[in-house]
């Protein structure tokens, strides 16, 4: 765990996949073709706290959805890359734009399409219910499943490693 905290202490940007990480991975479509996704409110609050602590948050997802656009806008997340079937070019574009090295980035994924980024970042994280190959290559695995608190787990891990979690939680104990 000491190695994980050392990795987490260096993080300046946390990137999430969407389906299977910020959601439970199910794709729900209405008769009209409208796509629906369910996001966990605790994950959203974790992302807000992390941003308030000075760590940027972004997403890179293979699918394109208005629901994702609305949710990320609601959370104040500006780095949104949708429709990226090949995620690595979006990752490289984002870190270049922010002037970061890959070691300063954490990424949370759940399936094999996330591995090209996970193999490059300073902190590769997997959801508890991630594909076995993803779990094998993750530095850390969340205690919760995708869409059920895994993102919050990682946000709090990074904040703990950077010494910002206690102050963030103290706000609610006043």
C-alpha cells in the first residue's frame, strides 16, 4: 500500500472511463433509441472534492452520449473525450495539452480497451468487477464495483495520499 500511496501522491490528473466505471456498464435504450445511464451520486461528489483539492478530472470513453455530456458539465469536468474507440491518442492529446507526464496521471478502467492507457500511467486503477486482465495490470483495485462507488474510492485514495482528504471531510463535521 505504501507504493500505491506514493504513486497517488504524484497525481495531477485523474481520467475515468465511463461505461463500467462511472456506470455499472449496462446500456439502456428506450424505444426511441434514447440512451440512459445511471451515475452514482457519491462518485460525482468524490470527483468534485478531488477537483477542489487541485487535481484535474477527465473522461475518455468509446461511446458518445448526451447523458455523459450533461453529467460531466454538472460536475464541472472540462476534459471530456467521447467517441474515442482508440483511447490512447486522446490520452496523449490531453496530457500534452496540460503539460503533464504520464506518471502524473491516474486512470480507472474496467475492460481490456482501457489497458493501453493503464499500462502508461503512474497509477492504474480498476473497478472491483473489472475484467481479470485489467485487474492483473492495475496497480490498485477499488473495493466497489463500477457505478457503485469505485470512482469515489479512487478520488479518496488520491486525496489521502496528497493530504487533502481530512480537510475535505472536516468541512462536513462542523
